[in-house]
C-alpha cells in the first residue's frame, strides 16, 4: 500500500492568511465605526459583517470536509479494488 503525504501549508502562508484576515477585519470595523451615520445603521452593518465572517468560516469548513470525505471514499474504493484484484490473481494462479 502506498504511503500518502499530508499536504501541509507553510508557515509563511499561514502567517499571510491570518494577517490578511485580521487587517481586513480591522479595516472593515474601523470603516463601520467612522462612517457618519447613526448607531442603528452601524449596528446593522456590524451584524452583516459578523454574519458574513461566520458564513465564510462555515463554507470553508464544509468545502474542506467534503474534499476530505471524497479523498477517503476514493482510498476505500481503491483498497476494495486492490483486494478484489489480489483475490482474482490468487484464484487464477491456482
């Protein structure tokens, strides 16, 4: 059976992703706070921002989970196929 490597992201990529997320969130929050509107409008925009961030995390997690489950299903199918082929080769050799 082949040994599979885990595709890990580099430290530089992780730092860049977190930094960009924090900077964009801080800029969006400061834009909402400094916007010349009343508090109700700011609250509405803040709720929209929080919902968008939460939905983004949910979408990313769901996409990752679907990809991982598809990879697992493919490995199980490959293992079953390999088992059937091995049994066929054993029976035809006998």
